[in-house]
DNA sequence: GATGGACCTCC
DNA sequence: GAGGTCCAT
């Protein structure tokens, strides 16, 4: 029997068997797709999905082991958790396909088995990535947390730990935010993006953003470009992480470097222009197919060195 | 189309 | 410089 009681005995944990559907919880929550998950001293991840508070725990390094979970204040909302973590998506056949298409990367895909693309609430995802430009993951996390704690509603867990969870603010709350306040709250020059994007969103029909899940990728991508502070990369992040566009490939400097090095060596040394952005994204889609965005996410994790390797080698050392 | 600079702030 | 975007040449 595992140490189920040691990580937090006061939580009425539920258990999900990942043996047929791997989940690498730490990599999934720390790949820079979502920025509000916090890990407490017991190793429990705390976060929110819409207005639901969530606790997650998994033994380290066991993506095929058990996932422990619970929701707050209403308990046992498995559908919410399963949907967010996309646990019904079969990864094993994907790894086979990707490794066949690109044998040089087979080892990487296996090393990070269970790293999943999340299915996030679209609004939170859009606003979070508005602050991702020229920024660091740590600072993005603090910026998004600031928005939630300043403008969001408190979620009650009924436990004394964690101290507090906050739902992501409503669009109308953000549209009325004070620019100086946001600037001071780590948003800097991105502050007006938040307010203007919120105001623009308010003018759309109810549920407009979420409804982009049902339109083709190209259409959703183009629609997102209307918003101030949203360029091709941010639009692709929202498409992939919140709008079910699994062929979307966000090309940041890391993915660009990797893509040019492995797939388009004749572009080596050239800067990332819109044309080359598209070329790299297309190269991913040609190799990895309609779920190229999932492959991109694993390769981003490896290339950006976000993970801590068990040995003492530098996390930046490349293995491919 | 491609290139250059500005933009908040923290490490 | 950091997981870009915008505006000017």
C-alpha cells in the first residue's frame, strides 16, 4: 500500500488508474500551458478549473501509476478533472506514430510519456498568454495569480490548507480593471492588452470564445488575432490549450530553434519571421500529423529545459 | 516580406 | 535576456 495517508489525510481522495492512460502530472502542470497550479509541502497540486477547486497528487516518476484527486467545494466532480487533463486521449498509439515519423526523437517521447496538453477554460488561457510575451514562466505565474487574487472570487475548500483558491476573474471584472493597478501588478506594458481584450470580448455574443472550439483551426486562429497583444504565437497557444485545435503548433524561440535544427537546417541562423513561423509549424504538422501540437508540447518541455533531471547533468544538455 | 526598436520587470 | 507584439522603414 502506498503512502496514501501521508500526502494529506484530511482529503477524501479518489483514485484513478493511469496504467492504460499515462499521465505525467508534474510535466503536464509545469509545461507552461497553465500558470496557476501550486504544489504544497506534501506534494499536492492545488488549482482551479472554472469555479471548481481541485487537488491532485501522484507519486513522483510514476506516470502509469495512480492519480489521486478531489474537487471543492463540491466533491467528486470527475468529469471536470478528466476533461481538463484529457485522460481519454490515447497516447500510446501517438508515441508509436511520432517515433516512426521521427526516430531521432523516440527517446524524448518515451522519457516524458504522459505529458498531456490540457483542455483549459478559454478565457483564462487567453488572458494568461497575453502576458507571456518577453517574459519568464515564474513571472507569468505571478502575473496571472495577481489577476485571480485581485479580481477573482474566492473558492472555499473547507480545509485550512491551502490558504485560498481563487477562480479566474470574469471578463467584465477585467474590463473594468485599473490600468495603473495592473501595471503595478507585474503586467507592465501588457496592462492595456488585458483591459482592451476584455472590453472587446464583452462586445461579442455570450459564449463566443468557447464556441471557437467548434470552428476550424484557421478560423479560430484568425479570430484571435483581432485582440490587442495577440499575435500568431499567443493565438496558437489558445488554440491548442483551450480550443481543441491539436494541430496548432505554437512556435516560440525554443521550438523555432529545435524545428530549424532538426527539420529545416537550411534556415539555420535566420530570424523568426511570420513566414518562417509558418514553415516550422507546417514542418511539425507534416511529421506528427493532426496532433502535432501534442508533440510540440513534449519537445518544448525537453528543449526549454523546464524539467529537473534526476542526475546531476545540466538540464540544458541536449539528448537529441 | 524582412529587419530594427520599444516595451515592464525581475534575476 | 525572458515562451512576442506592434509599428515604423
